[in-house]
C-alpha cells in the first residue's frame, strides 16, 4: 500500500485534523478546542504511524489524565489497529510511572510490591507524625500540611530545601520537618503517594542514565493529552523521555486549564514552542458537539481572558435554542426549578441521562440532591461516597495490601485488630515506637515480638496475627491460587464476614458489598489475563477516580462540580450559582490571574452542553451557614443578550414569593398543610468590629476558631479562619455570624 493509499483512509477527517495526523516528526502542539475531536485525532495519528511502518506498537507512549480516557483511547486504537494495538503504552501519568517503578524501583530502595497511598492513608500517617512533632492540628491541620508537601513535590523541592527556605517561619519549619519524617516513613513502609510516583520516576531517570536511555530508545513517539493540565514534574518526565527522538506531540487547550490548585501550570502549554525548538502548532477549531448559540456564548466569555494562545471555535451545527438564565429566590427554589425542568423534559421524551447539573462547590449539591430525591428523579453524584471508600471495602483492601506488602504500617494498623484479636492500641503504639527507633516496619517488630520485653504480654496474639498473614503471603506467592481465590481465603481465615454479621449495622448490605468486591476481582482477572496479579489490581484501584466509574449508559441525571465535568458532554446542562462571590469565587475576585482561571472554568462548563444550556442564579443563598445577597456573575454579563433569554426575573416564582412572604403553600395534591416558615434576614455588620490575624472568634455554626489571614475587599474583609471542629474556612466579615472571644 502506497503512502497516498494510506492517507486516503483518513479523508473523512477535516483538513486540520488530517494535518495533525500526518505531522509525525518533531515536536507538535495540537491546540484542540472543546468538542473538536481530539481523541479521534490521537487515535488516527497512532494508526497512521503504525500503518506507515514508522515504528512498532510498543514504541508509542500515549499519556492521558484519567484511567477512563486511557481505556477509551486503547479500545479505539485496538479497533483501528487490530494487530498490535494492545501493545501500545496508553495510560495515565501515574500508571506509566508506576509501571516503570515496579520494574526498576529497587534502584531507589523500593520493592516491586510497593504500596500506593491514597488520601485517607496519607492523612492517617500525617496525623501520627503530627503527634510525634507535637503539632497542634487545630492550628495547622493535617490537610494543609499534606497540601504544602504536595506543592513542594510538584516543584521537586526536597524536605531539606523546604526547611532552608522556611528560615524563621515556624509554620513552614513544622511542615518541612513533617515532610522529612513523612518521606522516611513512606520508604520504611515500602510505599509512595501519588506525587511520589512522578517524582521517583524522574529521580530514577536522573540517577540512572541507563534506565532513562532504555526508555528513550523504546518510546520513539510520545503523545500527551490534556497538556494544559501538566505540572512541572510531568513536564520534566516527558521532556526527558523525548530527548533522543524529539517526536513529542502534545494535545491541549489553554482555555481549559483549570487545575492550578492541583499544581498544573498553564505555562507548559503557553511556552511549548519556546521549550521545544522548531515546534509546529496546529489549531483544531471546528466543534462537533454544541449548537452555534452555545459555542458563540463560550467564545464571548473566554475572549475576556488576555493570557491565551487564541482561537475561535466554530461549528456547522444549527443555531439551536437560546441559553436560558433563570433567576430563583433561593437555593431551594433553584433546586425545584431544576427538578421541574428535568421532569418536564423526561415527560416530553428525554432521558434522565441527558441532564447534568454542575456547580462551583460541592456544598451547593445538598439542596439539589434533596429535591431530586423527593421528586423521584434518579441521580448520581460524582464525588460522592465511592464504592472503594466504604468501611468494609477499605478493610478487605487493607488485608490485600498487607498480604502484598506486610511493611505497609497504615494498612496493617487498620486490620490488625479487625476482627478483634485482643491486640490493643497501646500494644500497637509500643510496636510502632520500637519500629521508628530501629527504622523498621511494625510487621518486622511484631514478627519478633517475644524479643522485646515491652511486647511480651501480647507476644502470643501478635505472633498469631503474623502467622495468619505469613500463611496468606505464602498462598499468594505459591501461584496455586487465583486472585479471587486468595480473596476468599482471606475472608475464610479472618472470619471477616461473620464479624460483619455479628457486630455491624446493615450487615446484609455490607456483606453484599464484599461480595461485589469479589465480582470486581473476577472481572479484573478476566480483563487482564496473565497480568492480573495482586500488585496490578491494587494499583488499578488506588489510581481510580470517581469519573473512572461514571457509567454513561445508566439512565440517571448526573451532579458534579465544574472541575469534574471536564472531558464529558451532555445534551442538557445546568450551571448553578451564577453569582459573583460564588462563581467566580470570593477568593479569586481581587486577583486577575485567579479570575482568568475561573473564566476558563466557566468556558469548560458552557462547552459541556450539546443542545440546551440553563444558567441559574438566586436572589439570596444560604451557604456555609450564612445568607448572602450576591449580584449576577460577571460571566453572565459577558454573554451577549441576543444569545440568552431571561426567566424568573419579572415576577417571583410560585415557590420563591411564598418564601419571601413567610409562608409556603404546598402544591395541589399534597397532604401537608401550609405552614409558617421564618425568613432569615442577613445580619448587619457590627459597627466598629474589625478582625486581625490571631483573633479568636466564635461562629454560630463552625464553633471556635482563629483568624489566620484578613484581606480587605472593598467595604468588607475576607477572613481565613482555622476552626477547631470544621477546619479552615474563608468567610466575609460582614456576613459571618460570629463574635470575638
């Protein structure tokens, strides 16, 4: 087959897409607008490279940001290239790094069975370290410590460098010391957190040029999706791999860079052609998803950002319906409007799955979820309680983790006395202290419990637990048992199911959950065949996100934050809370750079809609325990009037006017009588009350706290307060119900 014949196979694509497919050599930046078919381009580009004989399948590395995207990419590649498509490396950054570290991590002191700590595991470990360092977690919460450590790892800053930069700042010194111990404890436990997967892979390449050379030779063509969301470590990782051949293709959209809070740096995509000399830039601007009206609105909003590459999306789709901006009385009225609109739409032939409800903060979901439930509308919250977050599932996963890596102190602590084995917390603390002093794991200590006088009384129980785990490890390493059979051995020998039935509420549901986990393991073995070992299973679930579990085929409407919605699309979209102070958030309103990111978030939300877009705002909103009166979001005013129709403004809604007058008349057919409901009035700012850093305050909802920062904003002050019970909150002084104490 000639090169012309091969290229003819891609004639169904538009000219810019074809150009991106055929540009195989050298650095390439594909600026792919929302809905412009970037996955199609990636798949066809890989197919073209293989059909042209430029390399073998295993010479291609395609990196995505979610397991779901990686799975979809690999499936489509296998359909396009049936022979060898499965040998392409198509995975997330974390999965790619984990795969490399499983093979060569021993060079850095890790076994091939190292554990990956998720957020909850990190918190448990850091809570223990905070106690060790006498850090008051009410003033310096564990979440903040871990956040600062994550930022340091994004910049590849070591604990020693962080301590040096801290100088005389006690808070930064405390975090740096915690960071140092945290890394030592992870190493002792043969564990890494998500950031370590990236940092350690880069460290491996830097320290061992032979390993870097091996992978540079292997990956002749590198493709990175969602490049605008990469951080410094990810940039370093791919740039090192691309040094030999220089065939790096990145696909992204600077207008959809919305993850700065996770460490993403938009500079990676803005400066691509300066970083990779001779880079070619191709813009994909034809949108296949949305109507002209929705697309024009998105273009108008994002054009107000000045720091961008610049592009204008267009479509051959029809104009479609106007965007509807609906004004509601409060968040309950907003929820009822959404529920009624969905109910009417389904009655007219739509599916529940056609609808997505997006919001800026998770706190907005409460009123909407309650109303959808009362209305009998099937719904799912992305970011809600995940299957793998349930107590019984975490227990069984912890057993699997300890069998895979007995030096994982966090997981061992979780299950050493579950079910009860008479091993108390004090015994465990003594073993942990001995281990810390020796630089050993708890498991290593309790294996020789009778050698330590402090553990002599509990030695028999500890040795019995060790015998149980050693027996399961031996079964796992023997190769005689499948993963599903190993799971059943754990259930049988621990008596965990009997423990659930005798000691836990909702035992039947919990038992069903652990049976469902067994089904997941069996499915994993079917999907992965010979590669389905325990480490691979544990790695897959540790890197799984809620979006990866999203089932587009289920007929339920979906609720999620705007950040979670990226990469998805729906026929009908609601963007709620279009109010200054909520979206854009209060914290961003005085910072042009932050406002730019909020505007990109609005652009992402608008371009999720295919056929119809609803924007909602309220006259009053109760959020975080305070009632606010916010003006219309500036992002709404950036949409031309001819693209929108406004509803709910000329008169108060049937529900809203009742609330404002103090009474609610239930809808016809309801058995509940009308009743008086007090209307909450905004508290007036107390004259002469000012807040300074260090002030102790008492909030009616959040309790006692300390002012950490106070930033003047017009006639008000933005306060950052660390509350004893509720953690750190950002509140406007004029609206928060609190007093100094």
